[in-house]
C-alpha cells in the first residue's frame, strides 16, 4: 500500500511537469514575406507560459544567414502571455528560411525549459534600377563653409595676384614704349643731365642724412642716378638690380673709372637699404659728388632742337 502511494505521487509530479511544458509556446510571425535586400524584417514573437516565468533569448547577432539588428526583451501582456520583437536583415536575394528563435523559460519552482519559435519563409528582392536614366548622386555634394581666416587668406592671394599682373603689365608696357620710341614723356625732351642736376640740387638742399634719414638719402640719390641712366641711355635702370645695371654700363663701354665709381655707390646704397649698413659722413658726401661727376662726364652737349607741331591753319594764317 505504501509503495503504491509513492508510485502514484511520482506519476502525478511527472504529469504536472508535462502539463507545464505543454503550456510553454512561442509563435513567430511577420507582417509580410517580401522584403528588399538589407531591409529590417520585424518579427513579432508571442509567448504562452506559466505565471511568473522569465524568458531569455538564446541566440546571438546572427541566425541562419540573417543579421540580428535589434532584440527587444519580452514584455508581459497578461500573467501567462508575453510578446517580444526581434528585427533581422538579410543581404542576399532570393527565398530564405528564417530559422526558429530559441529561448529559455525559467518557471518558478521548476528547472529552466527551452522553447523555439516556428521557422518563417521570406523572399528578399534586389532594388530595382532604371537603366534608362542617368546615374546621379542621391544628394548633391555638401559644401564646406569657409572660415573668416580662410576667406581673408584667399582674398589676400587674389589681391596679390591682381597687383602682380597690374604692375607686370605696366612694366612690360613701359619697356615696350621705350624700345619703340612711343609715348615720350615731355620731361624726357629736356636733356637728361639737366634733369639730374636739378634733382641733385634739390636733394642736397633737403639735408636728409644730416637729419638722420640716411636710408631715405641713399634711396633718393641712387634713384636720381638710375633715372638719369634711363633718360640718357634708354636703360630700364629703375627696375634693374645693381648687377644688371653694371652689366648694361659695360655693354655701353663705360670708361672703367666711371664703372668703378658707379658700382661703388650702388653697392653701398644696397648695403644701407638691405643690410643696415651705417656709412660715415665722407661716404654720404661722396654719393652726390660721384653721381654729379658721372652725369657731367657723360652728358650730351649738343641736342637736336625739338620743334612743336604747328597748329592747323597756321600756314594760311601767315599768308
């Protein structure tokens, strides 16, 4: 009798466990069976389970060729039902089987149970491409806004290029006019040495080096000398370096003493202007004296008279 009771008790427990297992169900469903490649496929899973059960997913980031994009934990609907949502995607076209989702269900007072959903069949389609139309970007390229510093830098570069072009054109035009003999400055019709002597006299009266304006004095005196060479020999001395001027004077077969003196004052002026050289008083006085001597020894003593054009009708007025 006692043995019979024990056997009946064990059978009752087994039947109770089997009954509980029979009440754990997981059903998966999708809203559609056709999706584009890479689309998120939202799978809704409904659970039936004993009261107080805890459900845990037993799959990772991939499942049978599908990528698991999102996995929301089950939420209770009633004491014995729950709902979970899993979003997956597939990156290959064609018909595919989404395998069952495995879950573990922990029932209070019992061991963990394992349950899986049903499998699903879906079809993955490629994106349709209209080959009759041009291929274009989905969105136009995005422009990167310039910072104020970049705008200032670009503006400076543009202005520098414009200035270089302008002064380069003026320099080219000036050389062309000198070579062709056009656009003669009225001042150049006066003897070159006369202009140089007048400017040297004015410079001497300014007494620049006596006032400590040494750099300005050397710039002015060599400027007068360079201008004289341009007026006298049609050189471009104002734009040339000292070495270029000396080469030009040698081509003109300047006497050696004059070349030596010219080179000395030009190089001295370069040292003052660019190397912060501080000459002595005798060197200041020599500058004007050397320029005056070179002008005096190279001046043109006889010049052809310049006749102004007679006004129209002058011939008739004289008769």
